[in-house]
């Protein structure tokens, strides 16, 4: 290998490294991390809804709300 080929390989190796310390790349990493956390948060609520308490549905809460509206007011 000649010196020019060795120097060319070093340049290619350095050019292939991502610029992690650049402000744009840090902003992109933060943005992607935010979307990943948002997705995991939504997924966690979905899993809790699937495997959670089945007795507490919106229909049950609606029935309780109507029962509370028809109840007499408490005197304090």
C-alpha cells in the first residue's frame, strides 16, 4: 500500500463517524428520545388498560355519575 492509499483510508474512516457532538445531532437525539418516551408512555397505558381492572369501565362510571346526581344533597 502506498502512503496515499493509507491516508485515503484514514480520511474515509474519519468521514464515516457520525458527528455526535454537533448541536444539530444532539437536538435530533433529544427529539427522537422524546418520541420514544412518548410512545412507551402511550404503550404502558394501553397495556394497563388491557390487563387492568375490568370492573371500572366508562359505562360503570357513567352509571355512578347518574346515581350521584339523583342523590339528595348533603347538609353541612
